[in-house]
């Protein structure tokens, strides 16, 4: 048994040694993992993943091996064709082998290791979950503590407001009690004088005058305590407006509905008050009907008040409801018409004070979120409408594989922008010049038009949206002088990376002036050029029917972009850009 164990240990050591040597030999010097599509450096004989060494050479300033720093290009790296075979051998070495006894012992060891991993994972998971529960409890307790502190503070503030106003009312109570005592003494004196039945007419007139004065003093006697509205930080502050109803009798007789001016609250909603002087529906000829109306804004639940101000007895209505656009909420029987005429109407007018607010802060935040979403949608639609793009089209480039093998150039269809210029794409799928066979080149060419600065972006569309390649540049274009990228994408990635569909490339091309101001300037240039061309044609052939027809027509410049007022952010230049070879 001891001999078998020693032999098994020696075999395991040999296997581990072979595995370590294979791992070291197949390790990529950049990602430090087993190489994928291994390529060998001709200078130092070190292995690299093809993707790793390609990205390294593209990003570095000079073409050099990252291990030995020797000057070497991507095409000089040697593809190691036995990489997959060695990987299979490595997998074979790592598999348990030997006699059935060895396999049985190995299985027992593996089961013991798996059992230990299970126990460790179970303990780790339980420990993590217990920590999460404790953190949740602490977070909940902290939030509740903060809420309690805030609520208790609001309780103290409201009680303080209440005590202050109550002290003011008590002070007025003492003042009015003293005044009433004085007037009561005067009243008893009048009663005593009248009970004696004064004989002379002058004495009776004097007592009558004193009674009128006493009545006037009693009518004017009132506490000067304004109505108090409690302020609480937990409740949104209402927005208050006033509206004066004029020509009440005429409106009442003609049953003319009166509307207040459109007013805006702090949430961006627009409101108005709707008054029916002669009543609405079952309140006709009995009461005045008043309704609040959400004219424009975010539908939701709101708290509103409608009040008839009065020095002694104000008339007040308060409610909370879900408001929909252009629909009124309020009371048919807001106030009796007789009471309104007796107490509130002065000079055929009366005033109404109305207010609105969210029921609480949660409703207000929800309303603000809805309003922000509405503004964001409006802003997005405005930005789409206000784009300054001259061209935003998808071009189809066909027969890519044949052009890639023959290193020839493919052209897109000619595209005309909304200013009057024409453009096309030049694509070298197999590369051109010093990057032939390595990278695919893409260039943009101004076929016909006025030289100017343009921003342009080229989006190489892939089957997977995440793998699409998009690059942008800004350049002063001259006719028939292409400009773009020599190393837009590697040749192998273009052919095998999911960009080809039925041997065709789909490329989204967007061309725009840098700003709206540039676009207006370019339009003016094209307009002036067209006018000069028409003038020259008219001068050369004044009797020509075609020229007379041209001169009689007013030049219609493309003005679709006048609605597009927002400029786009300038694109970032790519370091790998260059002009196309002539």
C-alpha cells in the first residue's frame, strides 16, 4: 500500500510539472492567460493572443514587441498552428488517469473537496445574508429616527404657532371685555334715564342720539385678529390668487359664466376659476356655483380652497380631489344668492380668493416627476426636430469579399444634402497603401459643392448592436479630395466579425455643419452661387426659353432646417485619420 501511494504521488508530481511547463509556454505575455489563436514573435519567440497583440500595436506609438521591445509589425508575427493540439494535450494531462484504485482515491478526494466547498459556501452565504439583514434593520431604524425627529420638530413648530395666536386672541379677549364693560355701563345709564320718562322733547332727542351712538360703537366693536394659516414643512405651501367678479347683477340676469385669468402654480400647472352667478344645474336661481379647473398641466390629486373674504364671517370651502384637464371641481351650492347680496357684494362686485396645492410632499414629488418627464419628452422631440444634419442615411456597400481579395475600392451611391452638395463614401475592404491586407479604409468625398468645414460620423452596423463601430471627425472638405480613416477596422474583423450580411456592408453616414450658424452661412453661400449661375446663364442666352424660364422663377433654397435650431456638440478627432491616397 505504501508503494502504491508513493508511485501515485510521483505520478501526480510529474503531471503537475508537465502541466506547469505547458501553461508557461502557452501563456500570453499581455493578458497572462492561455493564448487564444497564438502568434509567435520572430524576435523573442514569445506567444501572444492575436487579439491582444493587434490591440497593443494599434494603441502604441510605434510597432514593437511588448516583451523584447524589438521592432516588428503585426504581419510579421507567426501564427502557431499547433496551439490547439497542445491545448488538447494539456487538457488530457489534467484528466485523472491510472488504475481503478487511483481513480477511486481521486474521486474520494474530489468528493471531500466538494463537501468542504459546499460547507464554506453555505457558511459564507448565511454570513452575508445575516449581514444584509442587520444592515437593512439599521437603515430602517435610521430612516424612522430621522422621520420621528422631523415630525416632532413640526409638532413643536405648529404648537408654537398655535400658542402664539392663542395668546393674541386672549389679549383681544381682555381688550374687548373691558370695552364691553364700559359700553354695558353706558347701556345701564341709558336704561335708567329712559325709565324716568324724560318730559322735555330735547331730553328725549338727546337720549335717542346716545342710543344711536352706543349701537354704532357696538357694531364697530370686533377683534382685529387676522385668519391664521398654520405653516408646516411637511405640507406643501399653497399658491393663492384673487379674482373680482364684476357686474354681478347683469351676469346673474343673463346667466353669463365668468372665468378668472389663467394662473400658474409652482408645479407648472395652469388653473382658472369658473363662476356661475345664477347657479349651475340644480342650484339655478338659488345659489352661486364656483368650480376650480385644471386648464393645462399634470393630472393628479390636488387640495384646493375657495373663499369669500369678509371681515367678520368669511365664507370658505375646502376639498381634495383628482383633477382632469378642462374639467371643473367645486360646489354647485357654494353660497346662497341672498346671503351673497347682503354680506359680500359691494358696488355690484365681490372678490373670491382661491388656492391650490398638492395634498402632501409625496404627491408633490410625484407631480414634479411627471412634469419633468413631460419636459424631457418635449425636449427630446425638440432636439430631434432641431437637428442640423445635412445627411443622415444608411448606405449599402456590396461585393465586399471580392473587393477585399482584389484590394479594390467600392463606392456608395451619391447622396445629396439639404444645402445642395453631393457626397459619397469610398471603402477599401482589403486596405490600401501601407495598410493593405491589414485594415479596412473608409473615406468621405465631397463630389460637388462649396468647400466648407463639416462634422461627419460613420457607423459600421453589426448584427449585434453592441459591436457596432462608430467614429467621428471634423474636416474642411474640398471637392474630389476624400478624407477619413486608413485603419477604421481590421480586415479580419470586418470579414469575420458579423459586419457582412449577404456580402454587403451597411454604413450609417451623418454629415452636419458644426453649428446652426455655420449652416445658415453655408446656405447663404449656396444661394449666392445659384443666383450667380442663373445670372450668367441669363446673360449668355437672353433669348433662350430655358434661361427666361429660370430667370422668371424665384430661387427656392432648402429651408427645412430653419426649424432646427439646436446645435450639436462637436465631434472628437481621431488620431488615426488621414486623407485618402490619390
